[in-house]
């Protein structure tokens, strides 16, 4: 429910066209449907929401529903394609709309919704919202027979001049795979100068959505955000225009066809067949087109045949199929209005790989992750993975399909923490099974010393997450983690499934939720399995959010990535947090995917004030096939196998450290504990350090910075530090030969009267 203050500011004006809404069974024409979305699995659940559909697609606007991540209402939260049988697919997006200044906090007080046109030929809806002193109006249009949602947004500044803004449309798919702006694959962010193309595509076997963004000059979040950098002077207006193209398969030939039309490009056609070396047609082949040496577009054919329009120019082209080897590349020059043939007859059928992974010392089976280091890595991800995991029921065993060819496989079990990865060579033959074994040399067993590791920021398949409950557990166990953890955005839907998988393996499960307002994200844990969030992150205060977290059972509340644009501590500086500063959160996150230097410094500043805000750490993984579970983690001392509350309470007590690789064993004093000191009675603290990558150095840090530093070598070391003879704190920073670090929580120092000591 919206608070009365916001209800008084929320203006919803529905200007209905004179024509009647089209009946639901008549899908060849456009219709506007009021109320809860008709899209299966959709998030627009309010009676005031709107869904617009035709015979190609449907999309929903969250007018009354709370959008994800605390974004202002009035945005697209659901998109579905129409399937071959005329029914709607499941929701394909978490969010697809305009963002006014990167993912920063969004101060918002009102919206108006105007239905400009509601006819069988076209629907036009205008939504107006505020972003501080900026008025943002977006017009959404859908025509009969069109596979494109046209969007046009105007920003008008009614306040002081604004500089260095990043604004534009975003597309955050709900699962599936991502095809980045051509030439920028693998880049999290980039300045875009004269790109080969100006679109991003989310896709899977049975759907694709392309964001066409001709205005873009910068990309972020692996092309899911397509922005332009700009200023907005007082009273100035600026407009943006784009399209969301919705398709019913992973065939992207329509995407390039649309691009040709919207840019008015001269084009020709490429057509032909795709067969194996034995002359058998590949049922659903892909023909991949490269431009300037990078993937540009692909077409999925049928019954061995394909056809695609391309702008005039020079390309390289190859064919592939699910599990098949790639053909050789062909150079092609497309000429205006010319159809030219290009066929392929050199594909090889798939082969099978079985692998068994064990601990080289104990010979016990190990959970493991297997990655293709060298060899065929399919561009189209539903044609074949490049990352695999051992099974839950058959520990250490994995079976998967690969295209024929020579490979080097990287096999990891607790990689970079307790063991180095092992590399295995394999030759895969068509229609044959290759059997492999891999023994992992494990260097240390932290649980034998009472330390349990967890990745305390990890997503499953809610919103932009694409990891099922089963694969979350498989990935976390392969990473050598000793507890499982999930923190989906504002959702607990995966708790029961992850708990069941964890229980079956006898691994403690820590249920969490990432409460996600636009001004700061918070992991709260452990909460009751399946507990339901009752606050609205889009409008509620920090005090109400913390109160609700405690109601759900949370022992600890962590401020996630606190210094990114929408981090809690960043937003406090900008004074955009409803309720301001609340001191009752517990933990400060070292997030492996963003710059965490300020978070480390803030924690130390608070320690110097005597405040026990301790570290938490997590990888923020959403996709275990392309990201790394346990990239960093918390090692927590609990002595014996903990349950969720015991693990969390030990963290809250500071009995832990965050690590990107090095392992620390305390010898005579625990992190988070207080060491009592007496004048003229020096005391020392001792630690054993281990790094599978080789140790480089260890620093003792205190109130005034670095107290002492030791240079190290080898994989193991025992170190001793004399502590200062004054009240305060000390902590460790351990670095290995690959620049991976571990950051300990403080050991508190307290001077006492030696007569009482």
C-alpha cells in the first residue's frame, strides 16, 4: 500500500478513447486491458495496471504495482511474445523502460497516465513522472501487426542545471541469454563511438527481445543499459526514442531486417542450406554473421535451409547447430538488391563427455565446475554451454554434450581458495563418448579448523537472475562453499527449493532476501523460509525496511555495495534516503563486482569510533554459467557445523573475514574479540596463512593506518605481530601473488589496569 502522503500526490488520469476495448479473443487487433496483467508470470498485479497487446506481443505498465528495484511507477515490467498457438508466453523481462540518470536513487512523488489512443489499429499511452525537479514523459505505442513497442521520452528540467547525466532505455531480461552491442561483448561498460550496431538483444530458444537505441553513446551493465551522456540546463527539454522488438524465437533475422528499415540501409540477401560432412541436413541450423571481425547477427534456419537480409558490405559467415561443430568461415560481400547463395556442408555431429572429479589426497568425490578453456565455445548459448557442473546426486560426476574437436577443460573445486584448478585435455569425436578423470590437489580444509565459508550475495532466477535453485546449489558447492545462500530481489520464492537441495546434501542453508529500494540494497538474513516482504521498497523509509527485516526473522542486515550510485551510503550523501541514516544495520559489504575501497575505509572509520559494523562479502552472482559463485566470500568461525542463525550470529560478532583467495587461521585471538592490554606487558597475535596462488604480503592495520607489514613467499606462512599498547583495534590484510586479498574484521584492543588484568 502507498502511504497517504504518496497517495495524495499520485494522480492517475485515464483519458479513454471513444472506441471499445477489443475482446480478449480477438488478437489480430490492438487492445488495452485494465487490471492485473494477462501475461503469465507477470509482475503487474494491480487493478490499475495496463496491458497492451496485439497479435505479436503484449506488455504491461506498472501503474499501481511496485516495479523492481524501487523504480518509479509507470514503467514496463512485463513483456511477452505471442506463441504459435496464439497464447502468450511467460513474462520475458524484469524491467524494460527509461532510466533518467543511471541506476541512481529516483525521488518521485507523482505520475499521470493518459490513454491517448485506444483503437483496433493502434494504442498510445502517455505516462508522466517526476525525477526530482525533472518531468519525464514517456509515450508507449503499439500498432496492429507490429512486433515493436515504440517508446519516446522527453525530459524537462524545472530546476537547476544538471550535468553529467546518463539517461536512456534499458532492457533487463527475465532469464535467457544476452547478445551485447556488437563489438562490446564481455564489457561491463564502455563509451560507444560509431558502433557497428546500436542494439542489445536478450534471447533464448523460443523468444528474443531487442532494444533498438539510436541515441546511445554509452553502455553499462553488459549492454542492458544503453545511455547517452548529457546535461540538462534549467528549463531545457531533451527527447529519446527507441523500440523494443519482440520475437517468438531465438532467430534474430527480423532484428537486422528492422535495423535496415529504420536506418534506410541498402541491403541484399544471403540464402542456402546447412549440412553435415555426411550430407545430412541440420534441422535447425544457425548461420552467424561477423562484421569487422565481431559477431553481428544470426539467423536460425529450418529443415537445413536459411535466409537473411543484410546491409551491403563485407562479412564473414559460418554455420553451426546445437552441439555441432562450426563450419569454416566464408568471406561474403553483400550487394544491393542481390540474392546470393552460400551453403555449408562441413558440420560434425555432437559428442558426449563424462568426467569424474576427486580429491587427489582423500580420493573422495568433489563437487566441481568445468569450463571450456580452449576449444569450441558456442556464440549462441542455447546451442551449447561453456560451463558445466557436477551433479548433486552423483557427487563429482558430470555429463554433457560438446561439439567435436580438441579441448582443454578447466576443472575447479574451491578454486583459488583451497585448491588450484586442474586442466584436462580432451578430444571429442562425433557420436562418441569421451571419459575423463580429474584429481584436484586440495591444500587445506577450513572446516577442519572450524571455519565455514559462504557467498553472502547470490541470486537465483528472480528478475534479471538466470540461475535455477538446483544450479545455484551445484555452483556454490563447486566453489567450495560450506553453506548455501540466496538473496533474490524482494523475493523468497526459491527458499524452499534451495533448502531441499541443501538438506539432501547436508549443507546449512541461509535464507535471505535483497530488499531493493532505488536508494540502497540490503541483504537481510537469515529470515524465515518463504517469509513475505510487507514493505514497499519504492516508497517506504529505511526505518520501516529494517523493522520489516527484523519481523521476518533477520539476525543481520547488510548494506550491499554501499557506494555505488544507488548504494545506501552514496544516497545518504545525496540526501535521497527516506528516513535518512539509521544506525541499526549491521554489516558493510565488500562486493566482488564493484570498487569496494570506500566500503573498507568506511568500516575502519567506524571501528575507530568504537562502532562494531563488520564486513560481509559476496559475489552478486546472477548467472552461474558466466559469473563466479564465491568469487569472494566470508570465512566465519563457528567451531562446528553451524545452522543459519549460528553462522550469522558469528558474523555479527565479527568472528570472520572477507577473502578473494587467502585463507587465515587465527591462533591465539579471534577476530571480533577484545584483547586486554596492560602497560609494559607487550602482547602478540599469531596467525597461519595459506594461499594456493602463493603468498605475497600481510599487513597489520590499526586506527592510524598500517602498523606493520611482512613480505611473504610460498603457499603457507605463520606470522606474529606485536600489537600497539593502546586501546583501539587491529586487523589483517593478506595479499597473494595474484593480488587477491583477504580483509579481516578487527581485533579490539583495550587498555586495562594491570592490577585487574
